[in-house]
């Protein structure tokens, strides 16, 4: 087992990464400050891992709530089921919620914890690669709105994160690839050496080679922990973690929640960001080709939906959280491993990127 720490002073918490961790009471009990535990899972994960997870909380009063599975259920209406379960069981403000599942379960459980009786503790036990390397760490919680993804939420840090890599054994191949998009992101924004490592080992990661998978998770979590510790509420460098997300969230919203997985949309979004960076003169065409090859090697889509034109993209991106004073801010690349946030880009270059990535032609020349 490897343990990392998200350094937030008195609110610091550990990330435990290893095999056979689900039933480890010694890892979770120190972080439960009351006697009541509500485990939140979904219809896919609960039959696989709920019994094992419950064993870690044998010394507490444990209740469960099982949610439907899918991004389309990441709504206030679904979170209300968690509130109902807490109130019916008469859980007090010293209770602990436990998120057992992927990013959707984690985001909704965290949001319920942030708002139930004005804030209670929660623990993350992510069971998908995407949740393990990204959404379970950092305290971003929330739900979607029909007009925009993650537009309703709160910052609320977990008490600890338990990453049992054995849960990846039952993960669908499509979900594994979706998680690899977030792994790739860390390399593109701040670690070119990690990009080279991923280029060398992507085939092994797709085959779920245990030691390399654990290394990819640990490296990703270390990057996430460092960024969150430096900028918990996204006033500066944490915004770099949104590489590809403004484009990606537009794809998710425009296609209808659940039709594109989050990681699939982010994969295409990162290529769009690279393409625009090339048109702006920062990246060379060979860099864009390198990004595209890496994303494709993870079995991720590299083209936006053909029925989402420029106007549709812009209408959705206009309500993105990164909009300030009416201007869209995007994470772009000065180089592979060097990202920055800007609202200074040629609107015609943005239009060209959107139209090219719909049509299937990433920028080869650095200009429209």
C-alpha cells in the first residue's frame, strides 16, 4: 500500500492506494468521528463491493442507499434520495457518508455531505479509474443542470480516500479508457516525462497490468494532491486541471448526459485544446499529432459529435463555470507539460478548431 497526503493543514487527509483495501477497518475507522455511517453506492457497484466495504465499518451503525447508475441521474432529485435515507434513519450531524462507486456517486455523496445539516463528514472509496485518479481527490462535489454540467455544487473535502485497485478488475473497458483520459491530462498539463511514460506503457495499462496501473494512479494522485494543496478553491493553478473540460462538458451536455462518458468527452476536449493551441502558435503540428496519438491509443474518441456545430458549442460554453465577465477562459498548452489559462485567443481560431474537430481534421499547419 502507498499513502499520499493532501496537505490542507488541519483538514489534511490521506489517500491510500493498494490491493485488498475495501474491508480495512484500520484505514477508515480513525476518520469516523461519530457512530453513524451511511454508505452510498449504485446498482452496478453495490452487488460487487458493498458487502466487502461494510466490513470496514462493523463497529458502527451502518445504513445504505443504492442509487441508479449513470451520469443522467447526477441530479438534485437523486441527491434527495440520500437526504431521505439520512432523515429516515435519524442520522445526526456527527454522521459520516461513504461514497462507494465512481465519479457520479462520489460527487453526489460529497454534495449531500456538504449540505446535510450544513455539513457532515464523508469518505471516498472510488471504484472506477476516473474516480480514483481525479474526482475522489480534491473536494469538488455537485450535480448537473440541464443547461450545464456541475453547475450546482460545493467544495467539501473528504476525510480520507481509499483506492482499492482490485475494483478495476470488474471495470468495463470503456470505463477504463475514460479514466485514462484524466491520467493523460496530468502529463499534458505539468509532466512531459509522464506523457512519455504513458506513451511507452499505454498498451499495458489497457491490459490492467497491476504494477503499472498502480504507478499511474499514484502519479496522478500525487499531481492532484499537490495542485489541491496549493490552490484548494481554484483561484489559480487548480484551474489547469480543467484542460479539455470546457470543450468536454459542452460535448456531454450537448449529447445528453450519459451518452458520452466524462472521460471520453475530456479526451476529445484535450485534443481540441491542443488544436487551438497550435492555431494560436504555441504548439507545433507534431505536438498535436502526438496528443492525438496518445488519446487514440487509450481507445478514446478524438472527434466531437458531428451534429454539434460552432453555435451549439458556444451556447453551452457560455454558461461554463470558467466564464468570467462574459469571457470564456480556456486551458491551453504552451508545450506538452506546460499548461496555462487564458481568455486571449482568436475567436476565428476557436471556430476553426470546433469545425475541424467535428469534421475530423485536427490542425496540421498551426493556422486555419
